[in-house]
C-alpha cells in the first residue's frame, strides 16, 4: 500500500465502543407488544446506567427508557424489563468504554509485525495498529455464533472484494477482506448486536468496514483472540 495510507492520521473510534457484545437471550415476563410494570433483577444497575432515579422500582419512565435501549441494540423482547441480557449489554459497554484508546493494553495482539488488524472476541471489538501505534479503532464487531465461531490465531488478508456477494448465504458482503478460509471482515446491514452472531465473519458497520478497506491490503496480518460469550 502507498505512503499516503501508511501516513494516515490516527483515528480513535472510541465512540464506537458504545457497541455491546450480544449475549444469549433470556425470557422476560412480558411480551414485546407490552411494557412490563415488573422490576427486573438488575433494576438499580440499569437505572443508574440510563441516568434514571435509582430506587429499584419500575416506573413508566423507566420502562420507556429501558425499552428504547433494548430496541436500539437489538435486545428482544423489547418489553422494558431490566433482565440479565439488558444488564449484560450495559455492563459490557462499561468495559468497552474502559478500553479507551488502549485496546492492546494487555499486549495480546502482536506489536512486532507492522500493520495488523486485531480482533478481541471477548469484548467484540477490533482495531488496526502499526507496531504499538494505534491507527484506527477500536470499533464494535459482530463475530461468529456458537457452532460457527470466528477462528482464533494469526492470519493474513489473502483476498479482497469491494462488492462481494455471498453465494452460500445469498447476502451482500461489501468491503470484504478474507483472512481465514472464507472468514472475512465485511460490512453488514444487521445491527452489530443482533443475536446470535455471524456465520464466522467479522461483521462491521459500513463506515468501519470502509476504513479497514483503506488501511489494509493483501498480505497484511490479522490476529484474533479471546472468546465470545455463548460460544
């Protein structure tokens, strides 16, 4: 790739860290068509996260706020119940925020290979670094579901297809960059937090996938580590 790309300004997608890891869904005591009046087991923590009055009692305002959060992040049923799934997403958001602009603070992604795309399955985030210098990210990603896990280890980008279409699943895969036997970074039209996950690819929001396309090229390193919840 050219000097212009390699000299690009560092972009910290910390705002993207508001993206949660999708967890296995549990049943709530109300249908998606209604707003529950029942307080959930994580009521106080959910209220605090949403900036509501922390009293542990479900109010109409609480339910409305919780339900809006659930709808935004693909949590079903969106009944306004402060259950384990909703709190799990919020808890992960807090952990992701704590990463800040140091996603590789534990040194899990190699810093001796130059340009490399890192994927942390545990936190469902990805970033690009050059040595120890952050180039882009971290950003939210949607990785493989149970039985179709995104494979861990060291890989390399081996094929790129900007307008790729999957013949296997009959879905578009814009900005596809393949790195492991059909698994690829690519843009996806579904929410990054839509359960249960991808078929093994690293799904990205379109803007992030486009940035990865501009930063990476054939032969660039990819390193995947950690374990997605529920896999």
